[in-house]
């Protein structure tokens, strides 16, 4: 069982720093390389810090202070969370792949700023290449001649990538309205333009609000083309300014919607969506009231009937729908939303003149797409992917990954399943022309004669800061992702091979859970509220004989207190470190709540929105949550595996907490 994991041995520093000498040699080599590089920049200038300076008292004092503070830092850092160890099964963090770690550390010496090519001649290009690699993994076209051609770039994380998705979707959605208003102000009415091949003025507001991204790009191009034919530079200039002035980004949301009598647009996400979507609605001023939360099914995946209901209501009332967001791996449960069904629904609606963008929040699961890609870039068949797994991938999971190629944009986090250091998220868009709707520069196609506008697409993107939410940003992060992708390509022979190990780990963990559940049947009901879609596992545990949800939650929290990071305790005393989540009332349907609670022997009537008890012990179901991304979890000391050690530990802890009845059975007990 261990032998087939041998390939992983050079990948990481290792749980016991087994590869410390490799890391040390690499760092020393490239540190020296950096020093030589400095010396070779105008060597004729000589030195500014003379060798004798280090004997001065000031030099010594500064050095001593630095050393002292670094020692203090290093001592403090010993309280950090041991993400690198297989005994850490909590949040979405693990050991770092050595190629990316070294790339990040050594690139920091050069300190490139990926805001623009001028500040990062090397790493900005790497960032755009990384964007293309991610896009290719998702199945988007990345050939420069392709139309549309995808692009992607790095962000500080999934949160900012999600904001960017909203920002892009909003910019495109309302552009046609501004285009029509601007043209009208200039008494310019190109004809025929757009998908209906008629005069721009003849499009109704509702039609303009229901163009697809590609149609909007095409419409803008046609209108610009018609303007160009006027051969009147001043008229073109006036038109460009009129359109810009009419845009939502210029007049602001309030005025734009009032002036055009447009209802506030909606964004649809599953109830299980990451909280960054709520933050994004606030940041963009769209309002959280306009974030529709679509119910989920018993597997915690977006329920497509629920989505249809939300869409029906919106389109009936002529409310624009900015986008539907599917989660490719929810943060709490690892569930994979049916991206294929969302895409199908969009296609059906599109045929009826109802349009919306589709974004995939794959911050967690995006890199798992590499498990589905062959080295030649083709998408593997279901049987090919399934080889070597017991359960993965279920049919809906396979279909969901396959359908990403038909969506508009994707969020993915290299600092999660890419095993690279923080901060590295990414935003990938299927059609790079979308950047013209968010640019800060006068780079619309109307800017005939504008140098920037006439640059070939790919080169234009080198003024990256013009097209993204962030400004100055780390080139070292780009280098880290770039080197990681070079060493481990985004297919099943590269990164996918490592990620397959995490899924196999999860399958074994899952089977061990079943066995433990059977063995402990007389003492506790131990269940998985839903089958894992990927490599995140949730467990619910209730003592036999207890039918109170509040007591079960106290029991769970008591269990968890043994495996949580506690700033007041040395981490070394923890045998395992996990994480938890809860199923909130309203976060799942009554039917599924009843099933989950029934399996646990808890009265479904206990689960309420507003509990009597002030501690709100029964408005949620407490869940132990484990992220199984550490590659060594299937191995272990002696002949054991960490999977076995974990279950033995959990069993011991359950027995211990069962004996502490007073702490959980009684509502006045300790509810930590
Ligand atoms: C982690 C996560 C995010 C947020 O990403 P950060 O990198 O923490 O900003 C968004 N969506 C999902 C589904 C996530 O798992």
C-alpha cells in the first residue's frame, strides 16, 4: 500500500523535515545566484558598504537587534498550526510542494511587482501563462487565434477572484444599455447590429439585458465598426465619451437603475456558498438582499429545481440575473454542484431570450480537474478516471467537471489544492475580451488611434493592473505557481497524480468510518450526513439513547475540543487536529434534516430556527469536518496508517466524552 506512494517522496519538505537538506541546498544555491546577479549589475561601481563597516558598534547593534527579533519571531511561530503533518486534518491547508516554496522564497529576493510589465518583466508573463494553463485545464480555448480565447490571472485568494467575477459580470451585463443611451445621445443609430440584426435603437431594454457575454462583445464591436465607417474622428470621440458617461461605472448604481428603470439585479448561489459571495454583494453595492440562495439536495449540492424556481420568478418580474454561481467543492462539505445542469438550464433559457452568466467557484475543487485530464489535454472517460477508486467519481461529479468548459469564468485557489504558499488565488475567464469592459484605460475599441487599443490582445494584458481589482501584487506568488505547474503539469500524470492520492485516502477513511460506526453501534450513532464528493469528510456523532439535538451538539463540541487548536495549550499534546462546521436550520431542506437526524436517533422536532434556549443549541447540527489533503495520511509509523490511528483516537475520545455525561447531557453543563 505504501510502495505506490513512493513517487511523493521528493515533493515536500516532509512531516519530519526529511528533505531538509534538499531544501537547504536549493536555497543556498539560489541565494548565491541572487547575490551574483546583484554584483553583476554595474560591477564597475564598486561597493557602497565597505567591508570594515561591520566592525562598527552601530552595525553590531543593528545586527543584534535584528537577530533578537528574529529569534523572538521564530519562537512565536512554534505556536503556528502544523498544517504540514498528517495529524492535521482540519482546514484546507497542508504541506507545501517544494518547487513552489523555493520559487516563492527566492523570487522574493527580486521582489517583482506584477501590477505591470514594467515592474515585473519576468513574473508577469509567468502569471499570464499560469492563467492559460488553468484555463486549458478547465477546457477553455487558449490559442491566441481562438475566438473566444480565455485568460486568467492570480489574485490574493478565492475571495478576491469571486469579487472580480461579480465585477466583470456586472460590467458586461449593463454595457448594452449604456451603449444604446450613448449612441442615442449622439443621434447615431447603426443598423443592422446585434443578434437580432436590427437598428441599435430598436432593441428593447429587456433584450439588451439578456444578451450573452459573447453577444455583448460582438455588439460593441459591430457598433464600433459602424462608427469607424463614419470616418469622422470627432464624431467617434463624442460617441465614445457619451457611452462612457452613460455607463453604470460612471453614474453609479443608484442613478443608472433609476434612470433606466431597471430592477436591482440578482445573483444566484446555493445556500452552501462561501461567505465571500455575501461580502462581494456588499462590496459592489449590489446588496445581500439580491443574493438568491438556492436550496441544496441531500448531498448538499445545488438543487436544480430550486434554481429553476428562482429563475422563473426573476424572469417573470423582469429582474436582470447577473449570474448563477455553482460551487465546485463547497468549503464546508466539499460538495460538487451540478455545473452541467446549470449550463443546461442556461442554454434552455438563452433560447428563450433569458440570459445570465455562469461562474464556477472552484476555489477548493478547481485543481481536481487535473484528475480528469490526460497528459495530451483530453478529458478522460469516466472509466479511465474511475480506475483505482472505489467510489469516485460519481456520475454527477464527473458530469460537473466535464461541464466547466461551458461556463463563463472560474475561481480557483492555488493556495488550497495547488499546495503553494499563500497568497495565491486565480480568476479565469472564458473570453478575454471581457477585460475591455472593466479597464481603467481608454482602451475601448472606439479609441481608434489609441496605441494601447491597437496592441495585440495578449500584449495588452501586460498592463495587468488596468484589468483587475488589485494593484501592486506579488510576482513571487506567480513564480511559485508557475514553477509548480512546470514540475507538476495540470493533468493526471502531474498534479492530478498527487490529488488522486487524497481521494483514495478519503475513500479508505470513509470505509474505516463505516467499520467504526458498526463497532460502536451500541454506544453511539456515528454517521456521515452525506457521502463525500471529493476529499472532505463530515461526521456526526450522537450517544445512543440521547434524542436531544442540543445534547448531541454539546457532545460533538466536547469531542471537538480535544482536537482543536487552543492558543493556551502546546499543540504537541494534540493527537489530531480537526475542524468543525454546522448544518444550519434553513441550510438544508426539512426532508434531508429529518433523514440525517433520524439516522442519529435525534428528534427532528428539536431542529428549529429560533430555539428556546439562549445558547441556540438546536438551530444547527454540529458536524466534525476533516480535510484529507495530506498525502501521508495513508502511511504512518510502524505498520500503522494515520487513518487507523485517527479512528482509534476518535474511538478513545468518544468513550472518554461518553463518560463525561454531566458536560453534555445536561443543558447547564459546560458547553464549550
Ligand atoms: C476558500 C474558498 C473561498 C475563499 O477563498 P480565499 O482564498 O480564502 O479567499 C471561496 N469559495 C470557496 C468555495 C472556498 O472554498
